[in-house]
């Protein structure tokens, strides 16, 4: 009985300290300082780039790609999501922005616009 309790306590402790993320880094070897990106992603409010029922991939100027989990996935995992900001459909005009990590650890959206001739 003692062994069972010890094993159960160990397993519960491992799950208690596992932090669920609302995003997945697809290619972490694209940057040397992936921990800086992870810290910035943890602080960022990315719900306006998130879809209700499909994942969205964000691309950084360094080549790093981050896949945002869908709002439905976050809800099922018990993670917070602002459903008022989530995209319900593809935007009619999506610039496919590239993101950058600023020196102060904030994620910036870089818009590249092309003049229509």
C-alpha cells in the first residue's frame, strides 16, 4: 500500500508541475534563444490570431514557426481563451504578418504591405 501511495504521489506531482501551453513551436532549432521566444509567447495575448476549430501557424522573421492551438483545444484542456477575440473564419484580407521578437521580450507583428498598381 505504501508503494502505491508513493507512486501515485509521484505521478500526481509530475502532472501538477507540467505547464500546458496554448502554442507549439514547430522548429525550435531555427533560433538559438528559443527560451526567449517561449517566455514572450507565455506573456503574449495571441487570441486574435487563433481560430475556433483549427490551428494557425505564426512565422517569425528568424524562420521560427509557432502553431497556435485552436480555441476548442484550449477549452477541452481547461486553458483560458477569450472567445470574443478568436477568429471564426478566414479573414477576407489577411496580410499573413511576420512576427519579430523585440529586445525587451515582446512579440511584434510586422506588417508588409504591397502597393496595388
